[in-house]
């Protein structure tokens, strides 16, 4: 039976003597906010499972020594969102980290595998999915919520041991360590994506000036969402942003008129939107452009094919070596983005360099 932890002292008592690794997971709510609201922290220590209530005053502070202990590996699955939730609530991130989803990909087990699927693949255990959309902020939690939450860490030990063995056999333990360290670093410096327009497919069909306008709007939206703790789409959805960038109003009055005609438009933010549209960014001239011409598509396809061949040779799932977005940045600038540094560049540079206009 999992142990419900509802006082900081009870948590500290359980964390007195720790093994070389612990399993961790979180439950959080992010439907109506920009920042995730940490609602539960699950910790597997050997055969003991703790369900920690972070809503109790002082509990998050009591978690910090575990999160930051350099001698205890924190084993988590697909941890990027959990890192943000823990960082917001505790002011600390779990490090060193072993992410079982990344480990499974690097070990050739499968790319982007969910926890339930990976547990079934490695242990043969089928887990329930019934509480995926639960309200984890309510108290008390139901028996089914508690069981589901405990299951999320119970099998991390088996995944950790199996995947560690596979990675060591392949000589890829350092690859995983580098990827996990980068994930933690990104979470600790979560200033937002520098070029958010590249992730919008509609940006490909905008000219350079319109893409710069879109970038201005998306940067403004990011700051507004963070400052007001509201989801990005509640500030300005992607479709409206792309439309404004494609056909920018000539005056503030024209913008107000246009916003009045849009059911989902943030009419009260007209002044802020106008300022964002009309104020150039210091670095927008450096922005890589989303590409849509036939020539650009052909160049990108050649890069993707080369990556696919290298992935097959290494036994890696598609998308692990390089995403489309990373390749677009590389293609546009001929310079290697930080996401493709380290072991990825070592594996990709020999096959991609001949296809690039210049080496960076």
C-alpha cells in the first residue's frame, strides 16, 4: 500500500536514508493557467511508494534536498512537464535525471513511448488508464486516483534497470546523461522558445516580413501569458496571430475594428497588440524563416532522408536524432543549433555537412 504523506516531518523521516536512485512522478493541473499547478508528487524508494501532498505548507521545501541530491538519480518518464511543475512549486529541479522515455528511444526500444506502453513492453504488466484526466487538486483523492498515482512510479525501477543495461551494452549511457542534463538546463532557464513561429505550419506560407510580424506577436503573447498566468491560446490563438501577420492593419483604429469582428479576439488587449505589431524586435533580422518553396522543400527532404538513413544505421527511432524544426534552422543558417550539439552533431555532421551551404 502506498503511504500518504501530509506533513513535511513525515516526508523528511522517509527521506533519511536513500538508495542510489528513486522513482518520481507528478500530477499537475494546467488547463486554465500558464504555469502548472503541482497537485501530487509520487516517490518510489525501493519497495515503498510515497504519495506526497504538495498543497501542504512547507512540503515543497521539504522536497528540495531530494531533488538536488547529486548522489541520488531521479528516475522519471517523459519528465519535461514534471520539471516545470516541480521548478515552479519547489524552486528546484530533479538532478541527476534518468528519463525512461528518452532512454527507451536511445536504446532502440521505441521512440516517444508512453509510460503504460513502455511498462507493458518491458515488464508485461498492463496498467489502468482511468484517472488520466482526474482533478488532482481535490482532497481527499479517491482510492482509484491513489492507485493510479502509485502505479506511475511502481514500475520505474524495472524500466531503469533494463534500460540501463541496454544503454551500457550499446555504449550510449553518456548520450542519455547529456540529453537529460540538457532537459534539466532548459527547464531551469525556461525563458520561452526563441523562434516560436517555426513551430506553426502556417508560417511557411508567409513572406519574410509577415513572419517577422508573427514572431513579434508570439513573443508578446508568451510574455503576456506568463505574466497573467493564462494559457497562450487564451491570450491570442494561433489562427488570429497568423491572420494579423498576413494582413496587418494600417492603424490602431483599424485593428480595433478588426478585433471587434472576431468572436475569439482579445478586444481589451488591442493597445498591447498594436504595440507588439509595430515594434521591431532587436533580433528579428536573425530569425530563421519557415520555408515553403519547392527548392526549400527538396533541400529539407534531402536532410531528412540523410537523418533517416543514419537513424536506421544506429537503430534509433525516427525523430530522435533531429527534428524537422532543428533541420530547418540548420538549413537556413548553415550553423548547428544547440539542440544538435554533442553526440548528435558527432553522428550527423559527416552525413549532413555535404548537403549544407556552409559549415558552422
